[in-house]
């Protein structure tokens, strides 16, 4: 798709869904990213949108924010003062090899058509001992399972082109990265039973709302 048309699609999606100023999972991922990235790092934030998640680690690091939506990028620059780049991650990668200590891709993989090429570029741009951090919605969380049970479509986001479970995400990342850690975030196992550290790991992985990961450069 033409880059301008793709941008228009995402801007409409963000405006219709009131996604400017919105943070998926209500900031639960933020402290993890802040701790995992640390300070004094050069960070590439892919799909930063308006910087709602970026703000957890932007102040103490040198961050480049990337998105297809220039309205969102303008907000991220205004609110955080970070450098921004207008990029279509399906077809562009204007970054040098071994140039980032951390690359962040939160809620991005489910939007990409060319997964293998994208991950190759991420690997190439990470410094030795660099970290790749991101998250994807768990397609098999309880809410989606209930929709499927009653014959309803469970994927209603028109910008999503891929679905992930814990297992598929783990296999994908383990092919290229070392020390892969995936943390199930939020969600319900039953209507009255939430995903939490006190619950069995296997259940959390099956029913979590979101899957947050960190992985070391190869």
C-alpha cells in the first residue's frame, strides 16, 4: 500500500478508536520497560505513536520514535522532545547496523506483513549485548475465546494482519535471539479469576491479555 494511504488508514483508526492519549493495558508494561532499558542508552522505539509508553524511559535515554502516523509523531515530539521518524516498517529501515542498545516494538508485530525481513533488520541494528523488547496482544485471551465460542469474530482490529499465542511468539523470537523472556500481562482465566503471578504459569500464558517480552541480541 502507498505510504500516504497507509498513514491515512492508521490516522482514521487512531481517531475513530480514540487512541491518541490511550495506553493499552493502562501502563502495566511501563515499569518493565523502564527497568529493562535502564539509562544512558540509545533506543529505537518502533510504533511509538504519541509516546504514551515511551515516556516511561525517554527522559534518561536518547530515543528515536518511529511511526506511520505523523500526527502521533508530532505529539510525541511535543510532549517528550524526542527525535521522530516517519517510517513504513513494512518496507523501510533507515537505520544503521549495530546502532542501538535497545529496540522497542510494543504492539507492532501484529501489524507487519514481512515478519522475517523485519526481524532480520532488528537483529542487524542492535549493538552487541543489545536488547529487543516488545509486546503483542494474546489472540487467545479469554475474551476472544468467548467470542469464538458463540460464533463471533474475535479480531475486530482492521490493522492487525497476524495473531500470536505464547507458543508462536516464543518460537518466533527464539529463532533469532537469546535469553527470551515472555511475561503474560493482565487478562482473566475465568470471569472471577485474573491472570497474576500467583496463578500457574501455564494458565497465565494461555489467557493473558498481552504478552510482553525481552530478548538479547544474537
